[in-house]
C-alpha cells in the first residue's frame, strides 16, 4: 500500500511517496522558476559543434539548450547510421527545430533537448516519430502484455511510437484508443505553429507528471494541502482514498517528512545494527563507503561482514532513490574474500533497485571489489537542489541554498494564516527577500492576500542566505521599530 503526501500550498511544490509506511521517494520543484521538463519549443540553432557532435539551440529562455546528434530524429531514422555522419549533415545554424526538454539546465549547462518528442498520458506515451511499440516492464503478465501489444499494432500509424504504462493494464480498447487520439491531436495542433522561437506546448504540471509516473491504484492514499487539487483528485481517482490536510502546521511537518529531509542532507547514514554508510557526491561520481561501526556480530568474521554488507545494500538502494543520486555510483562494501558472498550482495542490490522507477544498471564488482551502478539523471539530487557550495570554505562544505531558505520562510508564514495580529516583520538577506517578492513583487502580494496579514521585510547582511521573524503585531509598532 502506498501513501502520497502532496505539499502544494506554497510556491515550492513537494511530493513524498511512502510504501508500507516507509518514505521511499521525494520529489520537488527546484527553483522559483517554472520547471520546463517536457515542454516543447520551436527553437533556432545558434551554433553547431562538429567536434562535440552537438548544437546549441535558442528556445526563448535565459539559457540556450543543447542537443546531441544522437538525439536528432533525423539521425535516428537515417538508414546509413553505420557510417555515423557528422551533426553538420543534419542541422545548420539558423535552422528551426521542434525540440522537447528532457533534462533541466544547471548553472554550467543549458537544458538538454531532443527532437524525438513525446506526449505523456495517464495510460500511454505517444511518440510521433518513435517508430516502436512497447509495454512497461513492470507489467509482467504475458497474456496482458500480448493483448496490449496487439492493440498498439492496431493503433500505430507510419513511424509513430507507443509505450503503454502500467496503468493501461486491463483497460479497454476504447479507453486506450481515446487517449491515443487525444495525444495525437496535441501533436497535430503544434505542427502549424512554426513562426518564432517560443514554447508551443507546456508539459503537465509537476504534480500531474508524478501522478502519471506512479500509476495511482485504488488502494493508494493521497493527502494534499491544496483544496482545489483535492477536488480534482477525487474526480480523477474516484476509487483511491483522497484526503485534505487543513491544519496550520505544514503537511510535511505533520507526517515527519521535514526531519527525514534533514537526514538526507547528511553524508553519514547509521544502520539499525550499528554499522553505517558514508555517501560522498562529487561532480564526477557518487562514492558510498560501508563501515561496520559499532556492529561486531556474534558469529565469524565472514558472517559479520556479510550481514553488515546485506543490511547496507538494502539501505543504499533506498538512499539512492530518496536522494535521487544519478550518474556513476561506486559502492565500497566491506571486503569479502569469497565470490559467493559478493554474488549474494550483488543480487541483493539488484533486487532492491528493482523498486526504483528510474532507469539504472547494476554493472557488478570490479577487481578492486567496488560495486558499480549507473543511474539515469532525471532531476537534480536533493543535495544540489537544497544546498550550495559554502563560500567561506571554498566549496568543501555545503550550506542551504537561497531557494531552500525562501521556501522554508514561506512555509513558516503559512503557519500563521488567519492569525489575530495584522503583520509580520521579517529580517532576511537580500537574495531571500528577492525570491519572496517574486517578479515585480507579485508573489509577496499574492501571499499577503492568501494569508490575510501584512508582510514587512527588512534586509540584513550575512554571507549565507538566512532570515528571522523579528516581530508579530500591528503595522504601526513594526514601522516605529524600523526607524
């Protein structure tokens, strides 16, 4: 049984997924800017780099996107791919491209793009140029897989691609056909919009995307703190248990998720048997080290090592999902002398990682007894989204990011909604105040209207983003203290 907690009351939107009362996934928006993953743009190629087999594309935002030759549908459909012509063979500067964002940009790199665009629905994913049909690997019933593949063959036209989600299980031909037609119409509606560099299709909202990925089941429970979303969810999932969180206390505080997030920002994770793991994330890779710690065991050294590694393997798979660790992952288990012990640990990791919906591969142990895993990067790891490099120690430590502090402040302000006092005085660093204000102060105005009290901000100097609530009372008293 799963429980989904949605915190949508503030500008930061967060979703936590529990399986059997254990937190297993955490999703959140990462900045005060809107997420653009899944958005489709009419872009213009600004630069072609044959040496990198990539091109930069202006999509009308503050960063140019980049696209690799392998993500061009023209390259994928080229029958002569054995010779692998240069990217210059497929695109040129000034050319317009219909592109979709597949990965958010960072400070150092713009968003990653593809021309193999897709439209995701509740039951299936439609790819106009995908040229293949498939059924979710999580749907193991061979008879049902065969039925869905037969329907896909009937629906598919020319070089289209169709991927049936887990939620398509036991759905009728009519239901699947209706969604296919709906998604196809979305694509046809943007084909006529080749005019200028602009966004021609906005992907589903952050919450809708997560709900689609999770494939909500009748036995699932969804708890949300936004009444409009609750009403929509009750219509969308009439058989699931939908609940409204109407308390002043933040929903993530009520369900003890905030304290779990604090733990995720620490690099040491203690295990129940007294052993521990250390998780170090770098630009190039993530290194996880297993230590026996306080656990000495009651049996032989071999059994003690194996038991510690088994407990650690289960926790490591959980932490990879929770922290959204991606790229190259190297795990240094306590040294095992016997190959059968290594095999047992590898099988444990593979079994636990099957719970992860993100594409990954457990490669195996190296000659130095290091277990290798690769995991696709879909979103930023939680450490990168909630913290920044410390300016004082030249990047060897991490501090809370300005966005994380601004979100924390907004959540605290919501806990004072409908209070008897008429104003709150906040003292904060300039970067936090700027984020709270939003463009032209619009976000602060909307916040004051929703909370029913005045928010007065004053700036103080500090090397790291921070804030404090100085006074709660009437406006006159606060203004006198500010003089």
